[in-house]
C-alpha cells in the first residue's frame, strides 16, 4: 500500500469532514470477471461519516477509501476475453455518498463538488479517464441498478446516488 496514496485519501476525507479510522486494514474484494489477475481487489477504508454541502443541502459521505484499479476489458470474442492491464493496481480514491441524492441535476452537482475537493488536494490526476462514477439508481417501487464507469456528468438518470472513484 502506498503511504502517499493513503495521505491523499486522508486529505480529501478530512476536507469532506470525515472521521479517520483508528486502523487501516487491507480487505480483499473477490473479483470473478477476470479483471484482476489475483482474483481479488485490495481496498482500505480510510475515513467514515463525512459530509459535503451542495446548494445548502448536507450530503452524507459514508466512507472515503483507497482501492486498486482493475484491468480494462478490451474485447469479448466467444470464450476469450481480452484485458488491458496497464492500469492494474493503480491507487484509486473511492467516495461513497449516502442515499440523499434525489435528482439528476443534484447528482451532477454532488459529483462536481467531490471533483473540486479532490482537485483541491493538488495531488490527484485529472483528465478524461481518470474519474469514473458508479451510479446506484433506485426506482420507486422497483429495482436498484448500478451503472458502472460513468464518465460524462451530463448523463441524466432520475433518482441516483453516486459512488465516485478517482485515480490518486
């Protein structure tokens, strides 16, 4: 684990009024799609219970974590799946919001606010491909769907919450 990456996540978490955890533990998330050569992704919770204010509304930040990036799927040809492993293991910041976002416009504003905080650390990469949001969309009286890897904030989806990952 890169101590520099831990410091960056901690800085961002404190900017979001998060409470640092007493001990950082490396956890393993099982990966079954082949995107990680080890079969798992390492992740560490760095801080909990933060908050950011967006248009005078308090948006809960459940956790700020450090993760490692996975390989990128490049193609699927029958039983053969091709991956590009150039980003495998690169540290990522994961910021998980609570279920307080109620409109596409608010989701965009929260994503922009998180992006500004990360940028204000002065220590994260910027540019196309360095940030990906996973949108958790709850449909009233219906299903919960996760849309992975959204890069365009202009994508309008009603009633979504954001879990944002940014390259550290």
